[in-house]
């Protein structure tokens, strides 16, 4: 439902779908980069088992938290970015 009690238009539904897909893809990419940066050395080098476990655990935890934070941040920003009441006009006084 929109702010005025009406149904969403197809354009609004499409915008929500695209923004949700972007949020998930960008969050997955950021999480993969963080996981690779933190846990990567444990997979590439011969490190003591305790250090390997610590790096893998820390990388997994950071990647999970980053995924959730990035997804929520993108979706909240999309929700707050109000749509113009008159499409094509950028100045509220016009």
C-alpha cells in the first residue's frame, strides 16, 4: 500500500524489485571481499591451526554482519528517498 492508501503501480513494484536485487548483490559482493581479505591468508599460507581457525571465524562473522548491514542500509535509503509528487519536476515550487 502506498502512503495514500492506494495500490502500488507497476513502476513502483519494479523499482522495489530492482532495489532489492541491488541490495542483495552489492551486499554479497562486499561480504565476499571482506571474507577473502580476512580469511584469505589462512587459505593461502601455512599458518598455525589456531590462527587459521581465528581468521576463518572472524572473516565469516564480519562477512555476515556486513551483508546484513549493507542490505538494510540500501533498502532504508531507498525507502527514505521519496518519489517526486509530480514526475519530471525537480523543484517543489514549480
